[in-house]
């Protein structure tokens, strides 16, 4: 998964580009009326289906996001350099 400088997200399967779409960032309570609001990252896949992830936080160079479910799946996306050094 790749985040670009122009608010887009790209994903590949091998060398084939599977996803290239705009990211939407917003603040929401995400269905919990008594909770503080949190940041949500959203995008629509190539079939038009929405994908929403709550932003848990950014720690060092790692973005932690998770699904909105009682048995949520957590993702840790780490920044890597394109520099081959």
C-alpha cells in the first residue's frame, strides 16, 4: 500500500496496480454518541465500495488504523524509503 503526496492511495498485487484512488480524512464519532470523535480514513475501491478505517495514531513512522468492529482488525503501515541505500 502506498500513500502519495497528493492525498491518494495505491495498492499493488505483484506489479499490477489494483487500487489508485483519493483518500478522504474526516473526524467522526463513528456510531458512538458518548465517545470523543476520532479521525477516520476512507477510500472507495475500484468497484465503488467504501473502506473506512479509524486512525489509532501515528507512532514514529508507523500509522496504526483499524476496522470498526467488535473484533477489529488492526493494520500497522510503516513508512519506508524509496532510496536504495
